[in-house]
C-alpha cells in the first residue's frame, strides 16, 4: 500500500491520477480534522509515500508544514514530493525536505514540480476555460511520465536552497496573512448551500443564518471562492467581475472535508 498526503483542488487532481497509475494507493487530505495517530499508523505500513502540496509564495502552506511536523517517515520508504504551481516552485522542495529531516532524520528521494492554472484568485483573475483545459492536458501528460519514475523509485535528491527558503518564508508572511479572512464575504447571490463551509480544510467558515462568516485562520486555499455555485463569495471588490477557478477534473463533493 502507498500513501499520498495532499492538500486541496489541484493537488487532489494530481493525487487521483497518481492513484490510478500506481494502483494500491490511499489518499489522505491534510486538514485540521486529520487524525494524526491513525495517519501515522498508515504511514508506518506504506511502501511509498507521496506529499503533494501547492506552492504558496515559493514555499508550503502553514497548515501543511505544521501537519508534516507531526509525522515520522521510515528510512526504508520511498518518499517523494510534488509541488503544484502556476509559476516558480522556488524553495518548496527544499523546505519539505528540511521538515522531513528534522522529524525523521532522512530526506526526500524524489521531487517534481507541476505547472497548473493559478488558484490564487483573490489576487488575479482566473484563466479562461480553454486555456485551463490546455494546461491540464499538459499536466496530465507530465503526471504520466512522473508516475513511471515514482513506480521505478527514481532518485532525485533535493539541492540546498537556504537563501531562497528565507526569501520564500518572508514572502509567505506578506502574501498569506491569517487575517485575510476579513475581506471575504457572501453577496446577495448566496443561497445558503454551505458548500464553502464543507470544503474548508481549516474549519474557518461558519454558517450564521445560512450565510458564511470567516474566522481568523484562513489558509488561502481558495476552495470556498472556487466552489460556490452562484459565485456569491467575494474578496473585497476585485473578484466581483472575475470568473472563478475550480479544477474541472475534480468533483466538488471530493473537496468536502470528511
């Protein structure tokens, strides 16, 4: 049995394709409700472990970093990391490698970066559907080749990126602030379906009188704004005239927190 730890949307798409190509894989989403002890038991019995994370300002999300610190990985396991991003992966692979070394006294065996459509839709307008389809087709071809390397347990050691890592950490604090939640709101198009709440991995959304309200521990995963069926969720004023991005090859219910 292999285990894949993943975050949200684009990472889930990648995890599903790897599962289909590798076989005998269990996917585990990194979320605030994650049962650490039970997950560790599964990791202990895994032959290969994959970590699939989005790139946030060149590094990994806050929640993902904290959860990875809870786990121990065996020397005999094949351990790999996949980064999903629309631009540069910067130091994320090095940063994941460093977390693993501190907890497990070992590093990554293999790493790879996949170029996906941007999901940072509070800062930039999403691409049009035709462009998204083209990017996803290229991604899936890349995953097919990557799966063969994982199956063969190819070794690609991580290079030291200490300077870039410090830069990425500084950028993350600027780009992903925990108090960003105060700019999210639901407009008059909200139908009270609760899909935003169900999809939040940080349990940061509460429905009050059938309207979502955001607390102060947003992970900036963009699941809520992307999954809303009526595009009622806004971020300030900039998103009012923008489209939305949600990976079209992932079902909405697959994003719901267990």
